[in-house]
C-alpha cells in the first residue's frame, strides 16, 4: 500500500486516447426532444402502427407488411416528396398492405464511405453529428405528419435515444445481427424489430438473435439526459427474421421452408420477411422486381409464413457517387441503387393482389384473418 509520500499524479497520456484526434460535445436526447417534441397525432400514429405491425407478426392480421423507401436518406425535401407519393399508395392499398416508409439514417460500410445522414449530413466529411441528429428527428416528425409510419435500421447504439420514440419498426442489419450489444438493444426497444440473416446467408444466427432479444438483459448505456447508466430490459416479443440472401439468394419457396425449419427448431414463430434487395437481388436494383414477383406468387399460392417485404425505392432509379464540387442528381440514391417510384407502383399492386388471392383460399386451421 502506498503511503501519502509515495503518491504521485500518473501520466495517463502514455497509454490513453493515443488514437483520438478530437473529442467534441454531443447534445443530449432530452434537449433534442425539447427542441423537437412529438405532437399528439404523431405519437398516436406511432402507437397505432406498432400495434398493427405486431398483429401482423403474431398472425392476427393477414395484411402484408411492406417496408419501402430509399436505401438511405440524404435530402430532406426529396424524402418528403417520396413520402407524399407513398402515402397515397398506403391509403389506396391499406386493406391488403401495411406500408411503412423506409427512412434509413445510418449506413454500415464494408470498408469506408459515407456513413449516413446523422454521421455526415452535409455529405462533405464535416461530420456535423449534432446537426445530423436534429435533421433526422425533424424529418421523422415531418413524415409522421404526412401520415406514414417509419422504419429504420438501428446501427449506432446511442442514436436510438434521439429518435426511436418516432420509429414504428426497426431492423438490425446482417453485419450486426450477431452482435450481443445489438441483441441487448433490441430487447429494450419499444418497436417491433427484424433481424437479417448473416452476410453469408446463415439463418441460425438471426434465430439466435431473436431468442436473445426476447430475453431480459442488463447493459450499460446512455440516458435521455446524457448520463451513463445501467439499463434492465423486459425483452422484445415482436422480433422476426428478414431473409436478405447471402452467398446466394434465399427468397424462394424452398428457402422460406428451410428458414422456417430453423425457426421451428429454435421454438420461434414460423414467419419471414423477404428483403428484395441486397444479396437477394445480387446487387442489381431492377432484380428487386423479379424477387417481388416471386414472393407475390408464393403469397397468392397460399403461403402465410411470409408476413413482410422490404424494397429499396427512390424517386428515380439507380445510384450516384458523392463527388466534391459536383451537384447531385435529384431523387437518386447516393448509396445502394434503387428502383424508381414509378417502378415501385406496379409491385405494390402486385403484392396487394397476391394478398387478395391468398384471402380467397381456405384459411389454414388456426389462422386468424
């Protein structure tokens, strides 16, 4: 034991923060929510849409959950333009489809690249994260005001404190499905959560994630006031599997059957959502239409275990690179290539018709329509 005469100030700069270039202040979730509070109609929409999604997931509503929208958000007004158009379709097809707008702010990167609207809202490497959080929350409020529920991917472990109260459905991506931290996060989130299969196509890792997220957990996190705390969760019973392909696509009837067998072996509900993009489309955006048509055929044929679909769609088709000093084409994705809104319309109609045809058939015993 050291005596007072032996005590000295330790030079921690020799071992701590050696690779940190700067530390900047982060606004608190509570402050952002005070600046941008949730109006009562928006809160009611979030509550109602979460309940509707949960009913679909639990087999109490036979509509198809469709999460559709841009691969990533990079422009506020273009996102609202898309939302207004999508709202018309959501209303017209509401008897068959439960449409949620895809509003993704965080982009996982295989190596490096633009990490999304929250991380770099100016798309120039300035990393104005506080402004990005404010812009993200403002956009969610605007989309909710239009009347559309929103879905997003939860990638960063702190950002949900700033925006998750406005989110009706969330995803955990293929790169993070195996992450213990994200499984713990999902166990405490208030909305339904979809876990994607692994990047190699493995479904077991997602089934394990669902089991984990349904359980109670205790972990360290940040409160709305920006303080470190220990969170104890109740577990999330509204989790499900998303098939997004891997080394090869996995949306066929045989793939759905194989995935459901894995879920059954884990004691989970046999239900899947199909992601038309990513490995299922072999990174060819127009192939999403082929994937959607195949899934629609399965649904029309009576397949009730497919409860949802994901589509990457923007105002205009394709993608573009962010080039300094060069203006961006309006309505075109800056991350993964998307189909256009015009190409999206017949796909939504096709899916709605498939649900009608499935309804026309004799329900399987135990199903609740």
